[in-house]
C-alpha cells in the first residue's frame, strides 16, 4: 500500500510538472501574440492621428485660401462699387452744376448753392 501511494505521488508530481512546463511554454507564445496585437493597435492609432492631422492641415489651408479669396473678392467689389459711386457722384455734381449755372443765367441771381452729398 505504501508503494502504491509513493507511486501515485510520483505520478502526480510528474503530471503537475509536465502541466506547468506546458503552461510556461505556451505563455511565451500568448505574450508574443499579445505584443503583436498591441503593436498593431498602436500603429493603427498613430496612423489615425497622422490622417487627422493631415486632414486638419488641409482644412486650415482651404479655409485660409477661401478667406484670402473672399477678401480679394471683397476688395475687388469694393473698388468696383467705389468707382461706380465716384462716377455717379461726379455725374450728379456735373448735372447739379449745370442746373445751377442755367438757373443763375435765367434768374440772374448769384447766390451760393450748397451741395450735399448723400
């Protein structure tokens, strides 16, 4: 009976040692697989950050270009309407001056006429 217990203990120790050795060898493979998965995830995150930064830079460039174009267009329109307004005002003044000179000729009155610009 004592021999059977000793043999049984020896078999249990051998089985437990074998099991621990298998677990130890597999844990290395599990850790390597985990490291690869984490590295892949890290690379994907870095790529996503790069894409986001590039997209943000493109939007900023497009926004700046749009602002520059808009300010150029605004300046052009401002110059265009300023010219038209100036010519319109000068034409009004010419017309008013002609009207006042013809009125002074007709009325023979030499009173100063004040011209107000709107």
